[in-house]
């Protein structure tokens, strides 16, 4: 659905009636578990939304704090059979890492025990079959050995499966372990009955029951490790920040080392060469080159001097810096990035919700299929006059295979595994994807609309000339700088910087008024001064007559203001913008002069836009600048579709026009502040900005750095992630759709079924991990941490 620019792009959580909390959950191992956890949480009054991430063992719950609490929700989930607790900020990821490592070690231990009990007996069986088939005494002894080892395997390895299945039964539900426990039990107890109550010795499945548990344990160990690899992005981000910092004592240059967690805003912090910046701050002393690649994804170091911002987690390369902390704890850019990545990893597309609904009834359906399989084989065997032992042997084989092959593990991991790897890779490259909706939309984009200032250009314009009309250039610059003092526009900053560079004294303005898209007005030294573009002057004067005058006319009347200004200014530079300075009197507007401001194109803008075109995307330039400057920039970056002199409030209307007239799926790329309406209106908003401003961005995708190459990288990454998600879901669905009938028809041996089930999870996660090697444009790439 297209968002209207008049709607707010983001509603702050604190203004909503609900709040969001994260809950750590243990014991989930399949999509069926996800469905049961979600059902348990939703059963509480006040819970409005639940998103369960199987790959992370975590649920994000949205609820009304007036009706319930995170503790009550956690208790409800625990009562449903899945131990859980509210996630504690700052400790959750460390605990999760420890838990995952312990989980993996436990499964490795079970796999080692299972293979030690099964593999020697299996090898001995085949050696006897191949070389001594008539050694009946040896075969008989091997049967008793297999009985002993399979019994030990059921106790030592199968205990965890039986415990989980029993716990699910107590809560009147089923899970993957229900199927595994039943499959191993069918093989074992059928063999036990044959051994003690019949003379049949050729259809025993003791070794198969051991093999099932050993192979599935090995699969769980591989899966646990793959989950850790897939979820490594957040750990890597958290490891960027140093554990300690050197804080300067008050009124002293003496430093003391303290934990970063104890830092407060406005603390002075010493950063030595080779140290990492502990928190966000402003340089108050020194200069140095800072490597920001771990945050922004841009490989080249940047110079930071007094007054510049620095981002926590970046690396101080060669100089001594003293910074004043401006953001600590959860307010730092790094913490905000981690929060955005976590939010994206917990999001679910509609297809995943459908998969969860299917998984909720999947296990009971499989149990029904197993019963029908047993009944079908019994009827078939009786109709064809099979021996009773042969019928039951076939029933045991087919039923066991059905129970094992149908475990819905891969179904629950198909989407979250891909999202974890994709969003994690993006975070390491300075691409923050807010949720799955942004991923889905990014791959459908066919048109990219680009803002000019700060997006294609550096966004740091400089004054190239000052021209006075009957007054000297310094007077023009002094009045303009005073009027522009309170404006945050890049042109205002350029004028102020030039005035300071020339040593001009700047007075405080009165009655300042900012008019976005036009300019500013203020009372300076008792004079009513206007600084703005030609459109600003047009608003203050009557439409001018046909131009016929030439330059050099001095102060102009209201009627001939446009002509005098245009003629007096120097010829427009290819990338320049002209700011006009005028004085309002009771009966006229008098032109005082003009200031030429130029902004250079970013080094990689041309390459980045060519990359977008090579991907089959149309590019559009959308700017509030004049047509001449816009056309000059567009020519340099090979853009032919230009919309110039568009005010911020009108940019959204251009997006609407593209969407409705041409039926395009439009991405808007801007700075996230002045372009907020257009970013909100576009099908996909991509905000460029510094790491310290992450929380202010309004885009669906945030590029922490300023490189335009990140746009192509974000779209390519989205395409790759959605492709992997579709592949995973295909594998998961087709696996069960094809495998269950084969197992029911007796075409799959139980051992093969167990191995296939164990490897299905690894296949899905392994396919997801292929995203780590996605090739992205060079401008946004760097080595993984």
C-alpha cells in the first residue's frame, strides 16, 4: 500500500498505547514450537502482536502495559512448556552466546555417544554379512550386542528427546521431538517384540533406532553451529565497542580507566592512537584520522578535528583526541544499529506466518499419516498373503520413516535464518534494514529518485564568490551570515564559514524566520534582511516585466529586482547555487548582492548511479535547487529525468506523480530530515546519514555512511535475501511434500529418513549462509569483521 506523505512516517513508540519487550525462550526446535509459543503469548489479554524467531530463540511481544506485563507473558510461555524469561538489556546477547555454545556442546556430546554405540555395531554387522554370512553364532551374538547398545542409546541420547516429547504431552501439544521419540520407539520396541516373542531374526531394527538418534543429534549440532554463524552480526557489532575508557578527571588532564558502562554525558574522554572510540562524542581537543568502516562501511579513514562528531566503536588511527561524550549506553549510534538489526531479524513476512499456521497442525497431521500408513500396509500385506511378521516389519519400517522424515524443522528456519544473515551482512556494510517489508519492497523497485545536496553531492557547499550591488562584498557577506545564523541549511553553513574565514564580525539577528525551500528573513543591525533564492524574491515582489536590462544597475526597485540580481551576479558555475541578499523597506525590496555557492559531487556518485542503471533501474534527480545547477549536476552523473526547484513539501507530490502516472515502484534517497515527506511517500525510503543520527532517520533502509554506492548494495542485498528466502521455503515445503509419500510407500529406509531430516535443517541454514558471499558494489564493501 502506498503511504501518503501527510501520514507520519514513524510513530514514536512512547506515544502508542502499547509497548514492546523481548523474551528469551529455551526448548524451541521446530516451526511447531514457534506456533505453540505464539499461541500461548497471544492467549493473554493485552497482547496485540507476537513475533517468534526460532533461529535466535527469542520472541518480540507487543502488549498493553495497563493490562499485562512482560513477566506475565514470560510465565505464560513457560507454562506452555518452553522455559522463558524477560530479556535484560546489555546482558541478553552475552547470555544467548553462552547458551548457544552450551547447546551446541550438549548435542555434540550426544552425537559422539550415539555414534560410539551405533557405528561399531553397524560395521560389525556388514563385515559379517559380507565375509562370514553363515557364521550364525556370531550373528546371534551381534543381535544381543545391538540390543544392549540401542538400549543404552535410547537412555543416554534419546533421553532429551523423550523428555521434550513428554513435556509437550503434559501441555497437551506435540513437537518435533514427539515424532523423533515415536520413530525411535517404533523401531526399538518392534525389534524387542520380535526378539522375545517370535523366531524371526531378519527384521530387527535395533541398530536403526541407535542410528536415528545419533544422526539427528549430529544434525542438531550442525544446526546449532550454523545458527551461531548466522547470528554472528550482532555479536560482531557488540564486540566493536571497547570495554573500558580513559576518562579525564574534572579540571585536570589526569586520566582514569573506567568501564564504558560508567561513562556519563559530557564526560571528557582521552582517546590515544590505536584506541577505539568508546561512545559518541564531539572532539574538543586534537585531530586524527578515524577509521569508521566498521560503522559506516566506507573503507577510507576520515579526518576529525575540533568540533567534529565521532562515533562510538570507530578506530582512532594516528592522533591524540579528547572528546566530550554526547551519547552513552543505549543512545549511542552503535546501540541504535544493534536495535535496528534485532528488530529486522525478528520481523516475519506473510509467507512465514502461513508457514507457522501450517506447522501448528503439522505434527498431529503427520501422526495421522503414520496411522494411515500402518493401516494401509496391513491391508496390503493381508491382501497379498504376506507372513504376519513381514507385514509388521514393513509397517514398522514405513511408519518409522514417516515419523522421522516429516519433522518440520526446516520450515521454521527457512525465513529467520536468511533474514539473520542478510540483515547481519547489511549491518557490517553500513546498511540498516528496518524490517522484512523493506526487504520485500527493495527487490521490486524500478525507479530510484535521488536528492541532490548531500546525496549526489558532498552536501558541504563553499562560497566561490560574493558580488555586491552598490555595497562592498564584506557588507553583503556580513548581513547574510547574521541572517543565516540560526538556519541548519548547508548553504547557510557555507555562508557562515566564509564569513568566519574572512574574520568578519557577525551580529545576532532579531525576528528570525526560516522559510523552507525559499530562504530566511531576519532583522540585522536594525535592517530587514532577506537571504534566499529567486523564488523567495518573487514572493516578495510583483511578477517582473520582460527582462531587458543589463548588469551594473545598483539597487533595484521591486519591479526590476529579478533583472538586476541576475545580471549583477557572476555567470552560474556548473554546480553552483546563487543566494540573493536583499533589504526590505516600507515600499520596496532593494537588492544588496548575491553569493555564489558551489557543492562538489561525491567521488563515487557517478559510479554508483551507473551501477543502478546497470541493474535496470531508472534514476531521477529531485532537488530544490535551480534548473541550471540541477542540469549541470545531472549531466555529470548521467541522469536525464530532472525535477528542479521543488520545495520540500512538494517533493512528495512528485513521488506520487511517478507512482500513479507511470505505475513505478519508487525508492526515494535523501538525508532523512528535509526529505522526510518524500521518504515516507515513496514505496521505499532510503536515508543517507551519519552514524550518530541513526535514530533520526525516517527511511525504511538507513545507510549509515554517506556513500551513494550503498543504495545499489542495499537493493542487491535485498534481492539476494528474498531469493534465498524463496529457495529455503521451497526446499522446506517440497522436502515434506515429496518425502512423506515416499516414506509412506516404504521407499525410504528409516536410517535414510533420519539422515535426510537431520540434514534438511543444515541445508536451509547453509543456503542462508551463502548470503555472506553476496557481491556488493565496491564503494560499500569492506572485509567482514
